[in-house]
C-alpha cells in the first residue's frame, strides 16, 4: 500500500540535511508558500507552490557545501518544516507533494505564524488532569 509518513522537524538545518540524505522529502511552509526539497542523483530539487495557485516552479542545485548551507538555512526561515517519508519507487513525487500539502494544511490551517501557534499538542491524559484542577471557581 502507498503511504506517506509526516513528521514535524525542529528548526535544525543539520537534521533537515540528514533527513534529505536519508531519502525523505522536506516540506517547508512560509506564510502562504510551500517549498518541497528532495535530494536526488546528487542534486537538491526544489518545488515551489503558493497555496491555491494552479502552478508552481522548480529549481535544481548540485549537492555541494554552498547549497547545503542554503538548505540548512531554510530551517530557520520557515514557519514549519515537515519530513515526508515515502516509497519513491511506487509513488509519484507530485502526488506525494499534493497529499503532504493537504495534510499539513489540515493540521495547520492558518496562513501565518500567529494562527499556527494556536494548535495545541498537549497529550490527552494531561488535558484530563488540567481540567480537574482548574474546575474550582476563584
């Protein structure tokens, strides 16, 4: 079965490069724009897409120290970075990007950082404990 696995990445350029070198796609979101980066055949392939736009763009750069530094910098410049693991042999890269974008926008519907920061990732058990303590009136 064809599946994607999405994981949030910390704002750490080294971890982003490690993920790319492990064969994953990285989806980077900044405001209303997505950039997808994959390392293939010794090149960084970048696909650019604005949310809601019918088209996008592409760029390619060789895998060298200069461009690795640029890719590492994406971690700090982005609002959100997501690692997308998939089977490149059985899945079309464009389908992977479209599916990843839809999943990311479902979890992070805002078009800026302020809205995205309101997403709460508190484990369910902690919510139950907090609810009991805060039920008394002051």
